[in-house]
C-alpha cells in the first residue's frame, strides 16, 4: 500500500505514534506514579496494593480486548482509538474525586476497559498499511512511542507525587488523554471506505474457529508466559528501591532513565531485526537478556549494579515486543486482524492481572529480590518454549 499511504504515514505512522505517546504519558502517571506511590502514600495501604490495582486494570483489558478487536474489524480502525481516549476521562475524574482506597480497584478496572479499545485498533492500522517486511520496524516505532510516553509520564508523575498533589497528577493525566484524542481525530484518516462508526464491508470472513489455529494458540501461550514474567516486577520496584537499595521512589525513578533511554534507542533496530532474521530469534534473545538482568537484580543491593541490570531488562523487553506483535500480525488475515491482535493484547492484559498479583504475593512473603528470581525462571521457560515453537513456524501473511 506504500503508494497510497495517507499523509504522515509514508515512512512511519507519525500521527498514530503521537497519539500513543500522549496516552502512554497518561498511563505512566496513573499506573506507575499513582498506583505504585501516590495511593500507598495517600491511604496508607500495603506495598502489594499497587499490584492489586494493576490486576484489576489488567483483568478488564483481558476481558474486553478481543471483543474490542472484533469491533475494530467491523468499523474504521480509528474509531476504537477515539472511544478509548474518551472513556479514560471518567475513570481519571473519579480517581481525582474519590478518597477511598478500595474504590481505586473499580477505577483501575474502568481505566482498563477504556484502554482495551486502543491497542487492537493501533496494531491493526499498522498491519493494514504496511507489508510483512516492514511490520517489525513499524511496530518497533510504535513501541518506541509507547515506552517514551510511559517513561515521561512515570518520571513526571513521580515528580508530581513528591512536589505537588493529586489535582496536578490527575489533571496532567486527563490533559494527555484529551490531547491523544485530538491527535487521533485530526491525524488518522478513515481509510476503509466507511464513515467513523458505519459498518465496513471487508473481504469474505472465515469462521473464527478456522482462524484460531493451533499455531495461534501456541503463540498466545508464549505471549502470556513472557508477559507475566515482566508484569510481576511492577509491585517489586518500590520496595526494592526503599529496602534493598535504600533510595527514595523519585530517585529510583531517575535511576531508571538510562535503561529507558537505551531501550528507546533500540526499539526500531529491534523491529528491523525481526524483519531481517525472523520473529523468533529476537524474541528468544530478548528473554535471555531478561533472565540475565533479573538474576543480577535478585542478587545485588548496589544502585549502580542495579542500573546496569535494568538496562539488560529493558533491552530484553525491547527485543521481544516488536517480534511477538509482528508475529501476531503475520498470522492474522485482514478480516480478523483486529480480533486476533485484540486476543494478543488481551493476553498482555491478563498478564497485568496475574503478574502483579503474583509479584505482590512474592514481595509480601519473601521480598522484592525473590520476585526478580521468580520472574527470571519464567523468562527462561519462555525462551525454551520459543525455541520449540519456532521449529514449526510458517511463512507470514502479506
């Protein structure tokens, strides 16, 4: 489709990346700064509470992302993005207005329901507009926007937690979501032949059972395992900094900046590797990088060593994400692209339900470093499973 790509999409999907950057800034504030630091500080909850909020957020995503992907197959893709951005605003408003820790579980689920519309539509746009030999690089570009937005939101949110208050936190998050809506509305065109919410007449649709093959099911299991390994780290970050490294939350957040920056620089090259050498070698290599970094974190109480290990963890995630997302796109026919991509990202949502709950339990029982060790075991298992899966991999769909 290169000759007919809309303005702003010729090399990379710039308007889509801008919308992702902005909304991830809001999510960085909410999922990291608010859930992991502001809520425990404001309401005196246990360290594990941040994991429970992420579990509620992830459970909502898991339940809804496949249905929202199916909706994205029936209408213009950008409709899902616009709905998701709009639905985030009531969740943010309720967080700003209500002062009850238990209510934040419901608000986290509302936020998860809103974001369930976003990634099926975003990745389906990338799969629609770009050929197989460009998808890894395009996904890497979108993941770069995702990481940069989340990292900036987390850093800004950590600063606001220490130097401002809830009004500034939630106001900034709401502003980001509103700007993301504007970027999608003005920059992403309707290209499937219909108005925004009018049913799109696509190619003949196979029954869904014919699309959900054993290969798809196996890939789904790999994505879930790798995602749980990463997601269980979130509730370990704050207690690891305070108890093992002896640093404040804001200082620990700043210490992660080099890892985030290096990861950001690697995203597009990582996507290019997935295009050049296949999806599975970068996927497996990423899991092995995660194992190495996690084992170091499980054994050290030195901040400089932990910073170096965090680089390995971020680099591992960077190698993994474009490869698995491009692999899902390769298996998905156009008629069910949103549905299968929705299933893939729903599994990431399920991982956000299972991983932080598991991580919170391990942290509460044995400490933060034990959570890193358990995560390393899961990542090692994922790398072995990837090697077995790759032996039967088929050529990609165009």
